[in-house]
C-alpha cells in the first residue's frame, strides 16, 4: 500500500475518532484534533507525503466549502432585532480587534510591525468550524445564539480578506499608505465577492427551480459550482473567493424559490469530514520546537486576547447598541479561532518564506506566525469550550444539558404528562393546531404554541433553549413521523420520540416506513388510541420515589402489572424517557412516572 494512502487513511480515522470522543465526553472536538495532529506530526509530516503547493491548494478549496456551508445556515430572520449589533461587531469590532491584536503581537511576542499587522489580521477570524460546535454544546437562548453565529461566520471571510490585503500591501507593495491601500483593495474585493456570489446564487436557484438538474446530481453540482466560483473570484481579485462563497451561501439559504435543505444536509456532513482532516493535517505541519520557542510569551499573548482584546472590542463596538448587559458579557467571552486562521497563516508563511531572502531578519519572525496561530487556536478553543457553558448559565442565557420536552400535540393525555413533568421542574412546550387543545392547555397553565409542529415558524421562531427532546404524541401517525424527521437534526435521533402507530396490518399497509420514525414511546402497544382509552376509563399518572423498602416490584404489586412506565427521574435530575427499545430497571432513589389503572390504590405520595 502506498504511503499517501496509509497517511490519509490514518488522518481520516483519527479525525472521526476525535469527533466521536468529543461527543461522548462533551469536550471541544478541535482540542482532540489538534492533539492528534501534533502527535502525528512527530511521526510523519504531510509535506513528506504530498507536495506543499498541492496540499495548501486543497486546504484553500476546503475552506471555501466550509464557509459556503456556514453561509447556508444563516437566516436573516434570526437577527431581525439585533442586526445592528452584528453589523457593529463585524466592522468596528473587527477593526478594533485587529489593532489591539497587532499591539499585543508587537509588545508581547516582539514582532516587527509588518509581521504584527499581518498576525493581528489573521487572528480576527473565528468561523463556523468552532462557533457552531460551541453553540451546539452550550445551547444559548435563541437571540444570543443568533448574534454569536452571525458574527462568527461573517467575520471569517472579512478577516481572511483583511489579512490577505495586509499581506499584499505591506510585503508585496511599497509599504506606504497601508490603511489606504488596504481600504481600496477591501472595497474591490467586497464588490467582486458580492457580484459573483449573487450571480452564482441566482443561477443555482434557477437550475433547481426549472428542474434542470436531477435530484441525485444537485449536491454534486452545488459543490462543483462553489469550488469553481471560489477559484474564479480569487483569480479576478485576490482572496475575494471567501466573500463570494459566503454571500452565495447566505443568499441561497434565505431565498424562497426552491428548497436547499437537502444540499445543506450534504454540506454539513462534508464539513465534518473536512474539519476532521484539515485540523489534523495542518497541525501536523507544526514543529513542536517552534511551539516551545514562544516560551512564556505564548500564554501571555493568549491571556491578552482573552481578557483585554475581545472584551474591549465588544464593549467599544456595541456602545449605545440595543443589547442586554448579560448578552454583552457573553459576547465578550467568545471568540475562538478556527480553520481559516490555521489555513491562511500556513499559506502566508509559505509565501513569505519564498519572498524573503535568507538573510532578511523578518524571516525568523515569519517562522513564528504558524505556531503562534496554532497556540491561539488550541488555547482559545480549550478555554472557551470549558468555561463558556458555565458562564452562559450563570448569566441566565443557557441551560446545562437541557431536559425540557417539546410535545407535538396538546390532547388530554399530553396535558396530563406535561403538568406532571412541569411540577417536577422540567420545562415543557406544547405545539398543536387544535384550538380546543390549545385553549385547554393555556387554562391549565401550560406553555403552548398554536402552530404546526413541522412548520418553519416552530423551527425558527420558537425558543427551544431549555428543550432537549421531542415527544410526538398527536393522533396522526404521519404527523408524528414528520415531526420526528424535522427535529432529528435539532435534538439528535436519540432524543426524538413518537407514539407507536395503530396496527395497520403489517408492512404492506404502513404509511410511514420504520427508518423515518422516531424512537417508539413507552412500548409497541402504547398507541394513541389505547392510551387515550385508558385515561378515559380513569387511569391516572402516578409519581413514586423508589427506596430499599419500596422497590419497583412492590410498585407493580400495589398498582397492577398493567402499569405502564413512562418516565424515570434520576436523583441527579436527569429525565429518562421509556421506549420500546429501552426498558430501564428502576432502582432505589429514582422517581418513576407511570400510568396506572383506576383499580390501583390512589397514593400519589413519594415514598
């Protein structure tokens, strides 16, 4: 087997293993990716396997695809109330970050002004590779999450373009009028990127609207267009490709002519693969001795970015803006660097090593550019990944491991369950289109939304910050399955449940195939009709805390073997939903919620 095959197979295996371990142990994936990359670099360097020019070209194209996917995830409606704040952060905030980071590079790291200006511009970026995983991990409230996501994704191409323009103006120009030359080049880059991005987005939407591309080719066509337009934009105007693909993604994600959700899902999967490989490949190019050469200056520089540069830039950029104090503090504590910083720093370091003569004193400082960037990436991701969640919860902008339940349906049975769980302190939200059910839920004091569970309104307008699972419990099996499909990405398939369908006579008559359903609630026989029938005959929900003196067997002996176990509450507060594929064994110290028939004794007291 050839060496490149072995190398890239190893990289892919380590990358996906990092993603799984990060999910399993709830830690930032990038920390593991960087660790595996540094370790792999001690064994083999990617430059020894693939030519450096080819490798960095692939990295550049991959970054373009990642930014396109990030743009697809942005929705204008998310920032209707806070668009002014986002605009301030990606303009004034980015410039302040650049200037303050340049000062830190000059005074702490000891870089000369040209290299410091370039490093400062490089470290203004964050991006979807680090922001999206952090948001998924922390789950801040809807308004705050939208501001963080928009700033992180939009400032990535702007920061990268700024770094490119500084590079060309300072190192390839005459060195004078840096700000003026950079400003003019930035304007030209923005115009080229916007025009090409708009044209490409309109063209792709037209192809889909007129059905000129078959379904099986649509994702491939999108990928090819992104890569070609990215290359074309860079050919017309240096580094305008990043803005082009971001504009493409934003416009396609917000247009109403055709749906691109299937393309977005493909790009999300592709993004995971690209991030998993790129971070390992790029970090394996970093020499461990170069990291050590930073010494005490590296941690001090990162500390300055965390506690001075980011807070000052956020507070100065948002002066007088319509933003809450807690939101401002949370924004001041999130600015991790990601793949764009890593990729662009590697590209510029390679180009500068070619441009500068061996006796140029700046060459030694250029060698610090990549390790400084990777130290910043690893440190900021680790610090923010470990502290952002507790800070967001302390500020009241997030909930740890949200245990709340989104109910599809608001019938009598659902209302009884929601009230029972609400008393136990769990957040509940009912969604239904039946006005009587909605009115009854409101009379009972339950949060309820009059909407279709699978509608765009429910997905985008309802705040699900404290909700961590879906229970689809309408009388319509097709609606339940559609709800499960719709929220599988939001909560993961492990936390999407639906009632068992009524017996329709086997696979020939089933209306929804099994692979499109959520996990079956409570048991295969627990259909909507049977549960409603039991409640109509007087069955009630019972909560009982088990102990050594009163086990689950004792509970069944007292309330009957037909008692249906619904939920199990652990002493830690974690809520377990009983399903057909998971039959928990209740034990002492846990509280059970079960549906019991009226012939059982009516004791609702925790034992």
